[in-house]
C-alpha cells in the first residue's frame, strides 16, 4: 500500500486533532477505530513507568517550511502485568511513520549488510528452506541473499517496495496483518518454510493479529525467525533511546513466550546478539509437529536470566525510570558546561535513537551545532523536533569541533576507528550509554 502525500497530510491533521481534542476521538470523529480498540485493551492491565515527553516522528526529517505542521505525541511507556510486555502507552498511526518518505536504508549500514548476509547463510545451512518470506524487507538487504523464484517481501513503505520489486522479488506494499496473510494465500503462494523479520515485529502494534498471520502462512515444519532489540539489554545499559514511535514494544523473551503460546506458536531457540545495542533472535515453530527443531537450552537460560534481573517485577521499571532521569540531567549538565567553556559540539548519526534523546533532554542547536549522517535522504534537512541541521559527513571537518556526541552509540567502535584523526587531534566523543561519559 503506497501512501500519497494528500493522505499523509490528512492523517497528520487527524492525529493532531486527536492529541488536541481527545473528546472527538472518543466520539469516533477523527480516531482510527482499530487503533482505539487496541489502546483501550492495553490500558486494562498496563502500568505507566516512564514519560519521555513530547516527541516527533523519529524518522521524519524536515524542511524549514514544514516546522509549523510537525506532529508531536506523548511518549509514555507501560508494563503489562499479565503478559509482562513493555509497550508505548499510546500508539502512533502506522501510516505517519511508514510511508513513501521513510528514510532508513539498511543497505547504507556496512555492519548491517554484513549481519544480514551472515544471517541468511546461517539460516540456509540450518534450515534449508525452499520458500521464504520477509516481513519488513526495507531495501532488500536480506532478500537479495535468496532466490527470487521462491522468496517474497512485505514492505509498507512504497519507496522500498519499488526497490525490491525492481530486484525481482514480489513485494506486497502493505502492513502485515491476518488479512494480508489471507491475500497472499489467495494469490497462490504455498506455506513458507522460513518467515523472517528483523527490527520489524516490535513495530507491529497488534501482536495477536501479527502472530496469527504468521501461523496462517507458516508451513508445518517451517520456522519463524525474528530479531528485535532486547528489553533486558536496554534495562541493563540504560539505553532508553530504544524507545520511540516505531518501537511499539520492547521485547523480553518472557513476554514473547507468553504471547506466542497464546497464538499457537512456541519458541524453540534464542540467540543473543550485539546488533542495535543488544538484540534477541527468536526461533519459533508450530507446536506438536514432529521436526528436528527441538526445544533448546537457550530458551530456559534466557527466561532464567530475565527472571533473576526482575523483568516480571514492576519495581525494576521504576528503578530504570530513575536512571533515565539521571542520564538526562547528567547529559544536559555536561553539554551546558562544555558550551560555557567555549567548546564546539556536533553529533554523529541522525538516528531515531538521537531523536528520543534530543527531544527528551531539550537539546537543540544551542548545544549541538549539527549532525553528520551518510543517508542522502536526511542530508540538507533538520532533525525531528530539535531542528538540528543534518549534513553529509564529507562536508564537515571534524577537527573544527572539540566533541562529537554519538547518536549511533551502538556503532561506537566502528565510528571511533573511522574517525581516528579526530581523536589524534584532541577530539573526544560523548555517549549516554551505559552512562553519560566522555571518551577518546
């Protein structure tokens, strides 16, 4: 489903009306009935523990003439006492986030290209699937490792769907739902031996519908493999910037175990990954089907580790919220002091993570002068909310600056290695994970 600009503008106006006049939404004048139903259900068992303030669409980089129409929402986080799932208190309409203007190109990240190539090779060797489907195929960085004769993609962002179609992969430019799974079946596709998703399932707001759709298209001996940021690692590291509009949920293995069982699927293996600051790769199958995919010790090890940490205890999240507040105070105090001392500060990586940090901490051009990023679609625009200019790395001499904040702290080693000259000339990096610190 491709979204036209006129439709996107209308959805933005509707979302703004919902935020400003919630009584209209209650009477059904402007709201999305399905989204309202999900939000009402969520409130029954949810306890709020974190408020990250007013936030913009994390990947919506802007021109100056778009400032007056910029959409903001309240970014609050809740814990479900029943399923142990951590989610946003209020979801943002998916079409506002995932559309023709979406700018995150996975193939521009060298570490992620390597990651997906190695992942595809591992899955081929481990499961030897004939038929493959990827949910959230982006610009084809994972798909391209598979034969396009038996592989399809699902990608709601029309710009990326066109890319993978051009690569020869049939791509459904729609959001992943049970309705779409029926459409794919009706189009003549057999059940899939491998359904894969990376950094996508956590974007899907209705998880019951999502997992039911997977079960509908998964072959009896097929595997559903997905990877998303780890709640445990986020809590350990204080990396609250994993929370933004696209991340409707931050997953623990505990919560996924509960939700998948509820929808007729079971976890049989878990890989703990370093990507995106700590992720889990979850391996799922249909229950009561004889196959080589027996339950592996990793499931019980992860559940035990999460239990020990307190994943199922609300007090854990209250402590995390206190740590987040301290991180904000420490970062602002550091940046203000450096500016008062006449230091120049820039940022590396115009990421969704940095959108959360800059807007929660109230950081704008008075503290950070500019952001460098390799994504051409972001260059020449300004960052959401903070309105810090985004420029091409090649247009900036880092030696003109004293400090560089790492908006992409999860690639800290890669950045530090690439910018050795900056360090050799006295430059220093700033990060807020696991705590606010300066290093070189």
